[in-house]
């Protein structure tokens, strides 16, 4: 559907099963996105873990084999905001990274006027998974090698941890590297190494620090929380985009969503969080900062508002 609506790339979050199968889930805790809690045989798997320094309770992908997870049904993560999507709960199953690669290869073989659809693969919780014996750099690199994607020009890899991006490069994955940055806090790979002295995301965006990181990690771009580009009053600031562009980096932002719950305060149209706000004005202001691309839950709205080839320095 995303491809049909005009998406130029698909961005899955990648986590692992106990037996090292890479699957597509927003988090490794899956009670909010599957019916795992309805399976009495899995009741004893419910537990509390510390994921990236935060206590999380539920069912975790790394405690299941793929054969076990394959039987689960998927659910809308935000049913109170997206009841139309939630109406389809139970109709689909979890997909593996291998399944998505096959879909994209089939789409590429058919061809489309706008060109091939890319893959922007987010490596989730790499430091945590390595600590439980599931090194995502190794598993992801092996999956790409099996599928012939290691040097595919359609591939971009991204993560909130720069170390895994470097490790993937060391393992022969030559896709573009994009570093994700939060508005607050510090990347967990650095927290695990340096504790309270860890460099924060904000500090990494200082001109000298960003230049050094881009060089060491071989970055092609950065991807910023939307709130770093536009404030609650709807005022957009291109400073970060300009700074990154000056270093030759592309800049992306996430996540553009139309509901009042997600648009900036200035663009909310009512107190109904599920109702669509003035998403079009917000999108236009974000685009005006000069970003090279946006991540959106509704690609058709981006195409509708901006048209194709409306973003970026080179398009």
C-alpha cells in the first residue's frame, strides 16, 4: 500500500527472535502489536526487562523462536487513534526482513516510473541485543548477503546507535548510513560504555562533534526528531539542516503524522486526538527547512501536499 501511495522507501524496525531470525516490529516488546497476550501457552513468557535503561514489561521477541512467533496475529499499535486500522486487527502476521526484501525485489522487477523503492532499515536496540547474544550487525549483514542486498543501491541502514552502523560497514554492508538523533538523552551504546558521562544527542549535533562523528561513522545523513525542526508554536528552524548540509550530509525527519495527537500544538484543530489537525501546514513548514526527506505514516498525504520531488537539495 505504501508503494502504491507513492513512498520512495520503506522503513521497517528490525529486531531478532531467540533463534536469530530478523523480524519487523516497532519494538522487541510485542504485546502492543500482536495477540501474544491471548495465547495461554505463552503466559509464562511475560516478564520485565531493562531495555536501553528503561524497565519494560511484556513479551519479547528474543524469548521466542520464529516458529512460535509465526503463528501470532498482528494488531494496530495505536487503536484509540486509528480505529479504521484497528478494524483489520488479526488479518496479518509478522513479517521477516527476508519477506520484505523479497517484496521489494518483486516490485523492482516490475519497474515503476518513479524508480525502485528503497529500504531504510532501522536497527533497533543493537547494544541490548548484543548483550543477550544476538549481535544484530552480524545477523543483519548475513541476511543481506543471503539476499544479495549487501551492496544494493536501494539500501540505507539507520540506527540511534552509531556503533552498529560502523560494525555493519566492517561486515561489508555498503548501504548508505543514516544516524538517528533524539531531541533529548544520549545514545544507548555510549551510555552503556560511559554511563552518566555519555555524550548526548544534542552535544553530537555541535558543529565540530557532528563533523567528527560523520567522518568516523562514515555517515551519509542524519535523521532528526520533527520537534528538533519545528516547535509547538509552529515555528520552523532550518539551522540544524543547514549545519548538516554544510558537512555534505542529507537530513531527514520523523515522523509526520496527521492526527491532532501528533501535530505541533499550533496545528491542532480540536481536542479530539484522533481527528486530523492542520497537518498540511505543518508539513509545508517542515519541508521549508530544506530537509531531504520525511518519514510519514501516510505517504499519500505527503505526495498530495507537496507533489513528487518536492524535497531535497537535488530533487
